[in-house]
C-alpha cells in the first residue's frame, strides 16, 4: 500500500497513523511511550517492510514504526531520524527540493 510520509528531522523514530496501521493489519511487537512537548501517551510499535521510491526502490525489511494518532488526512506518517540518518539528506531551499540518498 502506498502511504504518504512527512520528513521530520525532530522525530527519533518513524511513525505511522494509527488508523493506517490497523487497516494494514500490522503486527504489534512492543509498546513504548510517545513523548511530545505537551504530553506522554502509551504507543504501540508495529513491524513492517518499508519501500522508499528514491530513484531506485529502497527496501528496509522489518522496520519498526511507532503508532501516532495523526489529526490530518494529508499525511499517513512521519519519516524520522531512524531512517534519515541511514543516508544522506540534502535540502535545497533555493530549488525547494529534498533528496535522500542511500
């Protein structure tokens, strides 16, 4: 299934919308605490393969995703530093482009 992720350099772990995770029947493998500036809530950790269409298709098997109840239908998840730090992220403000190379 195709899902839309927002690049979030402030997120330590990649997260997925709770509704999407349940629709995809992703297995819950652990629980953690989601900490934000304003609150802490229990959160499930799901396991799934991640495919990134970055010129060529990048496959990251058995990826952990933290549950995140999103209040928007414009994105399905947040692409966090656990993925971003595995490659080279280049943001070009002049051209308004972003590239993630592995």
